[in-house]
């Protein structure tokens, strides 16, 4: 004998009861917590930006590719939903000397530093960062960059060369 439980929109669960004499018990545990599977996500990219030599500079982003809950504004992401978030960013400079590094700032302070990029003739320099970060509802994250090419240098522009992304993973 089988017990079939059908979902409200799709799928089903089948419980087969063994053919044995006596009493058989199936125990289904009560749910004691829940996991929110829907949360904010965003992807933004920015214009070329002049970055001064040897100082941390906040990156600007003027184009949202998507912002599912309207949580990305003024070059920062404020989730308003507490949970674990995957945050990433990347940046390219045309400079062929020096080095650069990108940093995720949480609530105004450096939090997770990315890989160092070194200038190479014909390729410029680039850096990226990605981290799983717990954010309270009122926390915020931004991207900052440091470069030491010997003078001010411009970042690349657009979704391929200067981007900032994040998505809710779980509570």
C-alpha cells in the first residue's frame, strides 16, 4: 500500500508501507524553523572613474542591470533582509605599471580584500573580490579600490570592466 501526497502546484511525495504484519509508523518531523529562499539581488556597473594614486577610493556605479528589491542605491547595497549574501566585484585599469586591490567595505570599514592586480604591458591591471558575508537588515556594503601606478589612472567602464554584484543566499 502506498500513500501519495501531491503538491499544490507540482510534484508529489510517495510513502510506501511495507507488507509486514503488525503496526508500522511513519514519523514526519514538525518544522521548527524556516529558510527564506527569496531575497534581494543586484548587479550594477559603472562609468570610467579617475582613481588617485596611493589612496582608498569608493567606486561609483551608475547603471543597474537588475535590482530585484530596490536595495542598491548611492553606490551601496543595503539588504533590509538579514542573512548570508554572496558579494562580488571586479575592476580593470588601463595602467601598465603599479598594482591595485579592491576591498568590500561593510558599514564604512574594510572587510574583505580581493586579489592584487599588477600592471602588465598590453593588458593593464585588474582586480576582483568575492566573499560570503552575513549582513543584518541595516548593514551596507560598498566597493573601494587602491592603486599605486604613480599617478591618477582611470578605471574601465561598463559591465565587463567595472561591476558590483550581490545576492541573498539564506537566512
